[in-house]
């Protein structure tokens, strides 16, 4: 599983100096400061709530890592070479597709 941490947080608020597109769930109206004002839909606050709840979720399951370390130390950890090969081929295909796109 690949984890992409390159997503930047979304912030809400007024944007000045630009123009807003009407529609798509966002409303815009001129502000008293002479610039344009953009108001985000309620969906943006839902996305922010999801983002903050995910920020508190650990990336690594420490308990699972400890369990695997213990299994390796005790000689109980088994590697399935067929699964490893399948995942390696799948990753290679994804890399090739991303370079061709």
C-alpha cells in the first residue's frame, strides 16, 4: 500500500484580488474592501473535519509492527513468495503506467 502525504490542508476564508466562478455550490459576493469574496460550501467544512480526524490517525500500526517483530524473533513469520511476487509485479505495472501517462 502506498501512502501519499503530499496533499496540502485546505483552508477556508476570503480570497481577495481574484474573481470567483459562479455555481458549483460556492457563492460569491463583492466585499466592502473592494475585492472579491469567496465563500466555500458546507462540504469544505466536512472535508476539513475529515482531514483533522485523519491527521490524528497514526500512519503506522505500532501494535501490528510489534506483533510481526515478535513473530520474526520466534521464527513464526512465514513469507508467501507468490504474494510477494504478485505485489512486486503490480507495483512495477503501476510505475510503468504512471511514467507513460
